[in-house]
C-alpha cells in the first residue's frame, strides 16, 4: 500500500460542467492535460472523475481504463485515484462493480454510500477484495458520525485496518457549501482518536479552501484541492485553472514550513 499524496488535485468532481468554468476538464484529453499541469505545479496525486459526451459523471470502466493508461504513460510517478461517487445516480452494487472490474491502483469510496442498505457480509467481501487486489481505498468521511461508522467497521473486521486511508470533507453539507479553518481541529482530533493509524487528508468546500487545508496540515493531515470543491483563490478571484489552485496551496504550505 502506498501513502496518500501530500497534494492531491480534484479537478472536476461529479456535478460541475464547463458552464461553471471553461477550464474544467471533462474529456480524457483535457483531464490528462490538467493532471500534467497540476503535477508540474506541485500536485503529487490526482482524484479523477470521468464524464460521458454530455459531461455527465459516469462510473465507466472503459473511460477510466483509458485515462489510467494515458496517465501511466505520461506521468508514471503521479498517484492516480479514481472515484466511485454515486452522485445520486449509482447504486452500491454499481460502485462495487466498477472497482471489482477495473481493480485500480487507488479509489475513493464514500462510506455512507457504499454501505447504504448493505449487509455487513457484502461490505466485508468488498473491502477484503480491495485488500487482496492491493487497491488503496480512501474512505470519504463527511462528519463525526461517518468517523464513528468507519471505526466500528474496522473494529468488526469488515474494513481492514492495514493501510487505512481517509478523507475528511469540510463544508459539503453546510449552508452554501462553505467551510472554515475552525472546523478542522475537532474532526481531525476525533479521527486520530478513533483511528490513530489512519493516513488522512482533508478537502474543503468554499473560498477558504486553502486556509482549511493549511490548517489540516498543521494537524498532520494531507490535502486535496481543486475545482471539485472550490474555484476561488484566497484573494477572492476566480482561478484561471486547477494548476493555479495547486500553486497557491503549495506556495502557502512552503511558507508555513509544511512542504
């Protein structure tokens, strides 16, 4: 199992389109170009979504295989993670099918989605398969209840404890989808208390994204940044592209002594 990257970029997400920002990547070619630009700016990981011809989020094995192949050739040292996000469209069975069929190097899994109305035996088989296939699973956690849920599954043996990876999501379910650095400490401490050996990162919705991520680094976390969560720089100006968001975070992390 590989450690999480320090600066993962999430350039598009499941819901935004070019109507939200013209530089949002929606094709394989655009995603590869964006990943290379972000890598040059300091990102050592990519959280990837693929889209169909109408810019809709899809869990498409063929499109993901194409993207992973292209990036494997052009950026072999870049950590590439696919998503299994349901986005209100896909069932837990469809999410599992993507991962079981593709067997990617890394995948993000929203715990509340993949376990929704599922028998514990199904959950255990899925995560055991991931461990056997050496797939890095990053468990997406939106709140304290999700952290407690994951801790229970680990204690029960339904989720392997070895190589455990998590992502704290700040601001997803707040009014206006915004987050503040003051939210970081409580969730970080709760996670470290419940799962002290977990490798963890944070992402943050809203214009204080960079400040939240710097705060996460102060608490020992890693980061995920990009247009999926926010398109504004710290000065309130709309970023030209994802690489600009990466540059801002890496620059501030260096100033704070974290990079």
